[in-house]
């Protein structure tokens, strides 16, 4: 690294080179169906509606900023994944994307399983009535208390992430008089085409046990010798927001090779493999995600082909979509405050939220779309940067986009595809109040996660 490099990274506000950003859409009022949830449309007056309700009414009733989740769309995506993989595979919704008791009930009703990775997520799942046998418990550093809770509840699988955890889970299961079903998470050495912070299968990172140097094979040997464990399969996850299936092909091939080694050394064929999640969604019109049936066919073909080549029976496949289900089903609604044109650069549009309700732009340099939604406009497009109200110059929601040049304070704008991770990663930075999540369906809206209050903040501050 250059000695002159700033620890916060490159300057974000340099003049944009020509061609850096996409040209504005021909019609700024048009809503790209790839980016918005399925019941979103514009009414006769040009205002956005979701689930049959106009956004001005939603803003008046629930305030801004707020996340609005299209329940019908969420449920339809659950069914699409379940139907695509069929009864001979398992779909585990990755709860880290967004989890609430209402969402857990939707998952249970639509036939999906649930993947959790903390004690809090497990508590939420159990409190909402998800059968424990349909829960998988992940995490690279599960505490003893979390493991005990999971084993006592009877979760369907615990994904083992280290040699220490192999012994720890076995000891706890034996102490509780049971035998815990487990998978071993392996890192397969695949560099997924995604951001460094969300690539999870290369060897230099915190997750899993490496295939290299026989470490994964040794983990399998240890798990098979411990009475507290029932080893049912191998788990692999290569990253997040991935569009290219090539990484999954390499991962599947290496996992199947490990299954063949296990058969040859131990005389058993493990019945399951989990290929993780990480399939991308459309945040902008340039993104081109795959449909669940395409993903199911591609993964099924890959695993079947590799198993046939290795002389193995095809194991039961599990996948873990989270973002791919909930991500497209929600948008964040903001009210415009300050508008600040900077000659020769862009116009800064400040909203009443920011990095406290969407940290992904600052954290991952994530790209988002944005639209004026309280009305339509025929004004010329202007290049904007949508920013929040926090005391931080990196408080950016949408880095570069186009909005109508007649945008005014009090207008409502919305950022689509915020169902995944935005509420999950929301914070109280600057003592901001985390926004509510409002489910909208068939002309009705209801809060499923309420807005925080100042009393909530003070309740935690014991003085």
C-alpha cells in the first residue's frame, strides 16, 4: 500500500470520469420489474403503489424512513424456490438476510426450512413456531450456551466450522444424552466473483475447514469417531451476490471428490451436501439474476454429473437462499430534505435516513437504484448522490443515479431491493431510531417490526 494512501480509502467525491456512470433512463418514471417487488406499480397520478396502497398514505401512517415489504411477493418467491428444487432437496432460508417472527411464520407456511447463525436468530425462530428439526445452525464461533440451546431444542443440523467445535458439540450432545446431526463446513478454495468482504470459500478467511492439506478429511475422521455426532454431510458456501455459476461448479466438484475420499477411507457415503446460497439479485437494471428453476437445474446437473463420474449415489442437495428471496421484496421509503447542487459535480439529495438504515453502500460500495415515487415528473434528469443525515461524509445511500431536476424537499423517493441485510444490519449511529418494517398485502399494511423510539434508546442506557 502506498504510504500516501488515506486509511479511509480513496477519495469518493472526485469528479466522475466520462462514462463512469450509466446514462439516465429514457423515462425516469418507468419502474424496472427486475428491481422492484412484484406488486409495485404507479397509479393514474404517477404515485407508486405496493400491494394496492399508495406511498403517500403509507408515509402518513407509518412515517419515513421505513421498509415496506411486499408479503405476496415474498411468499411467491418462497414457493418458487420450493417448487424449483422439489421434494428431494431442501431449501433453507438464510435468516441473516432479514428475520422476524412474521417472516418465520411465512416460511413455515410456505414449506421452507430456516438457517440461523446466532442465539438471537434461533430464539426468534423457535418463538415463532418453526419446528426445530427444520432449523440449521451456522456460525464460526458458536458459544457453549448457543450450542446447548440448539441441541436441547433439537435443531435438524449444526454446521461445524472448526476442529474445536467438532469436539465442543459432541461433548455437549453427549452431556445432554443425545446424538446431534451435523455437517462439516469446508472451504473449497474458490474465489467467488464478489466483494472481498462477502467472499467466503477462499482459504484466507474465517469460515470453515480447508480442503487443503487434508484438514477437511481429518475433520471428517474426528466427527465419525465421536459418539455425540451423526455426520450427515458436507457444507460449502462460496460467497454472496454471485451471478456466475462457474464457482458453484468448481465447489461441487471438490465437495464430491471429498465424498469419494470419505467412501474410500471409511466405507460410507454421506447422504447430503449443502451448496450454500449467495445467488445475486438485481439492484440496478444492469444486474441479471437467474431464476430459481435455472439455479436448481444447474446445481442438480452439476452434482449428478460429478457423482456419476465418482461412482457415488447422488446425495440430497440443500441450498440457502436469503437475499434471493427477501431482497427484491422490499423498498425503503425516504422523504427528501436538503437538496444541494454542486456545479460540475452532481446534486446532493439528503434524506431522513442514511447509513443507519442501509450500511451496505458504505461497507461494500454497493450499488442501488432510486426513484421519485410520490409523483411522476417530466423534468430533465439530473445526476444525484442520495445521502443521509448522519455526521459522516461516507453516509451515502445511492452513490450515483438520476432523478428529475424538479425534485423538491418533501418529495418521497424510494430505494428498491432493500429487503436483505438493510434492517438486519441497521444501527443506532448518531442515536438514530431504526425504521419499522411494514408488510403490505392486498390493500392492507401492518407493522411486523415496529419503529424504535427514544424511550427504547434510554431504556438501554442505565445511567
